[in-house]
């Protein structure tokens, strides 16, 4: 047989083998992702099967179209160079198809989650009263450790005492 025919046979063997291997890996490992995206196992299985069929059609179609080589192949080294170019292009197409699928499904998932999301939480209406860890000692009670009259005390390092409460308005 001619070197060109051997090159075609090796190219088809490698390309079809890679396509089947990647399709099986994506089918097996993609189910978890599709279950999360669609939140329905039956729908995820159907989409997974459709994606695999489309993957095979696109990739094997590209493999057969890219198989054509119009120039004569005079040596084994030229055949290997052409073979590596063709297999490399097949790998790039496989990667591009995978990236596009993951991107499109991720986008679909984000939109679905955004639609299912509830309204954002409401802003607080008021504030809760401040609760102190140490109760205030009333002025003039003569409690030990109390500073000047009218000042509360706190353990060292706790900062200044709270300012006095505002005076109540005079009664009429």
C-alpha cells in the first residue's frame, strides 16, 4: 500500500478512537453537571444523549472532511507531519466543542437559577437596642470600683462609658 493510504488509516484510527473516548468521558462525567443544570434527571439524560449524538456528528464529519490531502506524500516524515497536523486539528475541534457546550450549559444554569431566586431580603426597618455585657451601676450607689459620680465603669480595655441618656422633656 501507498504511504498516503497508511497515513489515512492511522489518521482515521486515532481520530475515531479519540472521538469515542472523549464522548464516553463526557457522557459519564457530564451527567452530574446536566442534573444540576436542568434539575430533572430524565431531561438531563435526554439532553446528554442528544449532545453525544451531535458531538459524534460534528466531530466525525470534521474528521472525514479534513482527511483529504491533495499533495503527494513522498516520505514517512511528511506523512507523520501531515498526520500530526490533522490529529491536532481534531483535538482542537474536540476542545472547542466541549468548551462551547460547557459555556452554553453554564449560562443556561445561571439564567435558570436567577429566575428561581426569590426577591432580595428587605432592608431593616429599625435597630435593636444595644445590650451591654456589663450592666450600668446607678450613680451614687457606692459600688466598689466606681469612678467619679455619674460615670459607669468597665473593665480595662473596654473603652469609654456610654454617654448619658438625653433628658426627658419637661412635663406641662
